[in-house]
C-alpha cells in the first residue's frame, strides 16, 4: 500500500515479512543461541547495525540460519547476506506454462510492492536461467477458466488506458503513476484468473499483461525500486511468451540488462542482449532490431569493449535508417532519434570522444520527452564538464533540477544529478557550483 516502509536491507525484509521488530528478533536469537550453546548478546542496536551493512560474526549467522531453518552449508556457500531467504521469486520457479504465468502474475499483484532497495534480486545463474527459459518455453493456450465473460470492449478499454498511461509516464515520470499501473495489472491478472473468454480475447489479455507488467517494472525502476522492477519484467517476459509475442519478450530481456549493468554486472548485460538477439523472431521490424543493437552497444561500452560497441552502434543507426511507421510495433512507438543520440553520446563519452559525445547528447536532450530530458541532462552536464565547460555543465544540470522541481517525478533523474554533483568536488569553491548543490539538496528525495 502507499506509504509502506521499503525493506532497505535483506535482513529488514526478513523481519518485516515475519512481523518481527528489531528487539524481538534480537530476543529470538538470544534464546535460539542459548539452545545451541552459542550465547549471544544481540539487542536492537545489533540488528540496526546489521541492517546498515555490518556483517554478523560466524556464530550469529549460524544462530540466525537455524532460526530461519536455513542449512548452514548454504550460509557458508553463499555468504552474507545472499543466504537470507529473500530471493524466492515466483517468476523464476513457476513452470513456463499458462498456469505458471497466471501464478507469477498473481504473485506480483500480491507482493510486487516489496522491494529490496539497493539489492538486485536476480543476478548470476538465476538471471541466465531466466533468459534460457524464455528462449526455450513454448507458447501455451488452454481453455478459459470458469467465470464472467470478458468482452472485446472491456479489453479495448484497458488497452486505451495503458496507452494513455505510457504517454503520461513520458511526461511525468514513473513515481506518480506506479500505483495506477499496479492497479491495471491487478485487473488484468484477475480477468485471466477468473474470467471466461474466447481464444482471441485470451491472446489480447496475455499481451496486455506483458505490456502492463513491463510498464510497471519500468516505473518501479524509474522510482528507484530496482528489485521490484526486475520482478515485473519477469512477469512481462512470461506473459509475452504465453501470448507467443517473442519480439516483445526480446525487448524486455534487453531492458532487464539495464538493471544489472547499473549494478556493475556489465558482462551479464552483454549476455542478456546477445540472448535476446539470438532468439528474437527473424521477422523483427528494423526499428526493433535497431533498439536491440543499441542496447548491445551500450552493454559492450559499459563492459569496456569500445570497438565492438562502435560496431553495434553503427548497426543500430543503419537499421534505424530503414524505419517505417507501418512496421513499427506499438510498444516501441516512443523509440526514435532521441534514444539513438542518447546512447551514441554515452558510448562516445566512454571512449573518450568528448566533443562528438556532447553534440549527440545535446540533440538527445532537445528531442526527448520531459522525463527523459531530466534524466539525460546529467549526462550532458558530465560531457560538458569533461570538455572543460563548467558553465555549460551547470546549465545542463540546473535544467534537469528545474524539471524535477516543477514537472517531473523521477528518482532515477535525481540520483544521476547527485552523481554529477560529486564530480564537481574540484570546483566546490565556485559560487555557481555551491548554488547548484544547494538547489539539488532542496529537491525532495522522491523527486
């Protein structure tokens, strides 16, 4: 529900999911430690320290694992805090069938608000498994469940709602719209679980579930809820696979790579985009192929492979030249020159081509929707600063701050402006720098 506290650390999530306060968990650990012959002096302050990042000693972890019924071999193998039971995601374990998709969507509706902020839930082998499962899973349609009839008009109304929501997201940012998206996903999940419909309506409902789950994940990511965003993306991939929409599934898989690369797992993003390209339908439109190759360029650039990144970037540009409106899928109608120039600018900047990068980023900001202007202004500021233009850098950064003050709500944009602010430390005595930092400090943390 709105206003629920977010679990900042996996241990916090464990406590909250079991209804334990810090003091109660400390008492439970003392009692269990006494039973095991491992006396502990845990208290509320101890719990607070652990949830702030301090690692418990071996005895404390052994006692906590016993309390949570986690084999100690798992504790030793996985390490703190990975062994804590917070990474069970239905989207990873349910079968890739229609029933599994319904189960995953229902789980999202019930628990998607819980986010382990700062911790990526799905990485490594689990993330690779998702990609492989999506590539191998069959499309599945079964007979309709008993319940009320879902009409064509009802589905058309929801489709229009989602189209409007996507447009509003571009203008306002995800934070203000996340609850509406969650509500739409709950509605669609309910129709799939209990409705009665034709095969044609069923196909549209699963396609809608894929779109809304992706949009909800995107809004969660824009709001700073990366773990929740990943879970919604899994729901989107499952729904797309059930609907037989492998083009959209490839799109979502590539989008998932953004999360892991921003967490420093750049090679994993390269693998995800490669899986998406290798398993996407051969009938992909040129614009969709351009989108995927653009993601590949960004992934390779972040991973330090600038030569291959440049090749992928050129491929994306050549494919975009073949763009035609009639062949562009509706879920990619936002993709265009602004996105191309944004990625081009980032790739060029990382390879040291500052002047060209600045020009591309300026075009990207100019042509972007308001929320993307706010997000990309910090990258433009970074490029100008790298080129020795402090005044121009502050102009770009202040433009982003102005949008967050008046028009846009995006934690992602705010976080990137804060990252740019840290780059200004060598210029901290400059009056304009101090004024910008004060302005940034005044922005709400949920901008």
